């Protein structure tokens, strides 16, 4: 390339300015901002109530969103791929119900869990196939599946909860290892694996390309349909597993469990940095979004705010997070100017 | 009597280019006046000024003898100047009638639309123009040709005196084209002045009364169509200097690299075959819509319905998807870099490694060190101007975006690279860099298929040129034999001399 002259060299930075740009980059990362906010809320609640950072309170909060955190993994994948999954709340209930029925039919525990997980896989696979092969949009497809999975759960249980499951099954949801609830350990492990896979695995990287621009992804040799089918299948699987764990925790399978869960999870993921357009977001971000909203709600309980206000807090936080992001992006784009020509 | 529309001294400057330089144009009532010129000659800019999309920097537009300066398409429409763009602006799910009168729906006292009245009015307008379309039909059920007639009807329903048509026949079949031309003749007979932009010489000579030719934003001349031949028009359009801005041509080409046999697109009877040699830049010239991009997409495995045999180094290979194509060493730089090429909201690094994630991975995990190394290598090699490899691609200039896209395909170490309009919409400097890069790739043995609508680029870059017309390869020229004239002639299918 002897004919070209460098237009600009990559500038050498002094250590001070590189520290500064590191700081700016850190703050622009949604995760870092959320961690700071979460710590701030925690400290504020500790100072006001004096009983926020206690093991029972933290355990209670963590148990509260452990199963949701597992669903967040699948939802992050769906959002990153440019879609979303409205059926997770119903599939959550269906996974629990199917496992409970299998247990009542004296299936061994591992097989019963596989049955519940399998129900989630089937629901997710159907979602994925409808979205890619029949080209029904994700909203309608998963809205339909939301009704179907809920209907299946209600029909097979005739609307009643299933109780009286073998006591060994409760170790997942109620047991402790080294004095930490197993449920929290399982959720943390899955979140960790999910986050690492989404960040670093070559296979999962394809989800970001598909969500970023599916035509460009296709031209880059990525099998777009296969990626989308896999994403929705995983989302179904994870929602069903979360449902199984929830049954283990509460000792009963409730066909009405998880109503409205899908919107709470989508909100948490978006607070954590996902967008509806796709191509962006991390599992960790979704978890932090969940914790952030969980802390605010817990704070309201500790401060004895009526429970009715909790829904409002989620809505306000969601709009503030997205609004702030949109405004700050527009502000960032402005001074650089548009390209000429 | 003064002409219906008269422009003098129209000048329009864009950053970096003089798009129109002292251009003149006139139109009589009832006249069909063609405007011709190569891509970039300034036709579209002139029409956008007439229809109020742009404002001229200098010059005067007189409409019926009175100076006017339409500042918006709405103002132009109120004067009586309507434009029908290549892309139709109809709403496909609404009825024909609703599309014709979008802002003038007849309503009753409660503000509800009086549909019977609307359909009656639409019927009246359609009948007056002799358009055989049901006003109650939804637009999406109509053929493209009928949609175009509806679009024209819509323009004329607001009492328009000047109708501008921008390449109206590029998506029409022969039969549909003839229907449209008949329709335009009838309109002109009723006194409407028609400005007709087309690359198709045949149509111009069938239809137009006069033709104005532009070249590089300058007025070349105006002729009465009856007094000239198509060759005269071609001579007026060409004659630009190639200059020495293009890299020197390749010395010798190697053995056959890629052979495409009997490529047939669905809904077409044409079979196309061609060879690409090692180290060669093969230019594909032709008008927009002549089937060049479709051919490229079919080779790259993007059109499952296309039939073809592909031989690489003499051996048949199977390409059923872009994935197969990439595995065989083919790269494809699409025409629309934003819609189909780039991941705009992702970093340069992620864009470059998209087709070869496995190559920057160790085991199942992406290696950050390998990623950075790959991205830095290509940012340096292609001289992409950016503060960091983490920069989002949408923040780069058009030229640097295009270089990022080229880098992505270089990263697969291609044997064959198909580039579709590789320098559209980028600045002169980046354009030259991409030209030299393509040539040095060819010199290293890569076979390059280059589709371009810019004739000078085709002539300046190609070692061999194929010309397509209506889905068929109609001519082949070596670099020595190719001239602007014979390419235009083949592309517009005018067998002259």
C-alpha cells in the first residue's frame, strides 16, 4: 500500500489521560453504573434501617430472585438475538407442573426433572421454529406460546396445586451447602456459566451478530435460523428449569405461578443494558438489573412503604434507565458531527 | 410565449463536489423531455431542485414565466410540479382511492370519511386518465406497473402541470413499459409537460420530443430527438477523462479460477456462463436492475432457487449457503453496506472477525489477544482512521466503514472476492485506496468480480468487462477494446453502427 498516507495515527496517550478514558469507559458500561447504584442503595438502606446487610435479609432477597435470575440468562439471549420471549412465565409454571406430575407418578427425581426441562425445550423449540421457518414475529409467537403453556399447566392440574412430593426433591430449593442456600448456589453457577459463554464463547458470539444485523450475519456465513432456534430453545429450557427449582423451594407446583414474570424479566434485562433492537447486552447486566429492582423493592418493605408502590418503582426505574441511555447516546453523537457526503 | 418551465444557471454545490454547474433546462406544455447522463452526471440533483427537495445555490427557475423557488416538495406540488420517484411512496395496505387522496379525503359533518364519495372521485380521476384500476383494490394486490400508474394518478390528481419521472421503467417488463409509455403520450397530448429520466436509449427514442444531456454536473446540450441518432446521444454523454487516478492494470492473468455454468435465475429463461481467471479483475457493467447483484448473490449461495454449476479450479463445488461460499474462499461485499454489510452498532474488531470467529478462538472461547491482533493488523493494513479498534462502526466515515467491510473479507483470506459497488458514496481518497487495494489483491492471485454502475470505475479497474442487460450477459470486452460508448450501447441494448 505504498500509495497511501496515514490520515491519523493512533494517538499516544499519557498515563493520566488513559486513566481518565478508562474511567469514562467504565461509567459508560451499564454494569459498572448499576454496581455503583446497587452499593449506594444498599449503604443508604443500611444507614436508615440498620438491618439491610444482615445474612437473613440478604438471603431472603437472593432467594427471592434466584429463579428469576436463571430466566434472565435465556431472556438475555433472546433480546441479544433481536427477539424476546413472552412465554417464560408460563413455561416456568409448566416446567414445575410437569416435574411434579412425574414425581407423583413415582418417576426417579432426575428423570422427573428431565421431563420438566423437556417440556421447556419443546415449547422453546416450537417458538424458534415458528419464528424462523414460518416467520411469525417473536411477539405473536411467544404470546401464543404464553397462552398454550399456561393452558397446558392449568388443564393437566385442573387448576389446582400439586403437593406431596418426595422430600429428597426439596434439597435443591431448601437445602444448604456451607450454610448457603443451594438455590442461590445453583443460580449463581448458571449465571456465571451463562455470562462467560455469552462473553467469550465463539458459538454464543453468533447471537450478537444475528441481533446486530441478521442480513450481515447471513452474509458472514452464520446460520441465522439455527442460531435463533437455539436461542428460543435455551430460553424455554432455562425457564422450565427455574420452574422446577421453584417447585423444589415452595414444595408445591402451582399452575398459576410466574404470571407477569416475562415482563419483569424483560424490564430487568433492559435496565441491565439489553435493547429491543438486539445485538447488545450481557447476562451479568440482566442480573444486576434484577438485583437493582430487588433492592429498591426490599428497601420499600424495610421502610414499610405499602406493597402497592413496588410495581411503580419497577416502571420508573425502567423508564429512567432507558431514557438516560437514549439521551446520553444522542448527546455523545452530537459533538462528533455527521460524516460528509 | 414563454416555456412552461425554464431553468437557467442552476448551480448546486455539495461538500467536496460541484453537483450542478450552470445547468439549463426548459419544458414546453405537452412536451416529453428526456434528461440523460451517466451516474453522477447530476440528473437526480436537478430533479430534486425542481421538486423542492434541494434549493439551488445559484440560478433561476421560471414557472410559466414567473420566477419561483420551491422550498419543499409540498410547495413544488402546490405550484403544479410533481415527481414520481423510483421507489414508490404508496401505502400498500390501503385502497387505491385512499392513496390518491391522502390529505383530501371527503368527510361528513362528524369527520368520518365518506367512502362512496371517495371511491366515486377516485373512479372519476382514474377514468379521466384512462387508468384501468379498481379504486377499491388495496395497492399491494396490484402489479408494480399498475402501482406506478396509481402513483402518477396521485401526482396528477392535484392539478399538476409538470410531471417528473425518475427511471420509471427500471422494474417493469416490456409489456408494462409499453403500457406506461402509451399512458405518458396521452398525458402529454392533454398538455402536461413530462420530464423523463432514463438510461434506456430505446425508450427515449420511442417517447421523447427533446433530450437534454448532462455530464459531470454540466450542461452538454439539448437536441430534438427526431433530428439525431442514439449514437449522437452516446457521444454527448461520454468523453470524460479517465485520468491517472487508477492503478495500473494487471500484466497477465493466471489459469481459470472460477467457472460459472448455466446460471439461471427463477422466473427467467436466460442462462449465463462465464469464467474468472486468477489475478484478474472482472468488471460487471450494466444499468441498475440489469441483474448483476442477483447474479452475485446467486453465486454466493444467497438464492436457493437459482440453478447453476460452479467450478473452482476446474472442480465442481457445491455452494448452498454463504457459509459454504466462505468455506470455499469466496467473499461478497454487498451493495448496501449499512443494511447488509456491517454490524453498525458493533466495534470494528467484532465486524472484522465476524466470518472467522473460530480463527480468533482457542478451543471454544474467543481469545481477546488474537481478536485484538487481527483487528489491529487490518486497521493498519487498510489505513482505517479510528481512535481504537473498539470504535463502533456507525461512528466512522463512509470511507472507513467501507474499509472495515473490505477488512472483514480480507480476513477470510479469499481466493475470490465479489465486490458490489465497492466505492459508492465514499470520499475520493478512500475510493482511491480501495482501488489500489483491490489491484494489489488481484496481483497476489485473488480473482475479483467487480460490479459497478460507475462507468469510469469499470473502465479504470477492470482487466475484462462483461455487460449485462435484462438479466443476460450481452457483451464481453477486453480492457483494450472497452470504451464508454460500446459499454453504454451494450448496457442499453442499442446495437448501433
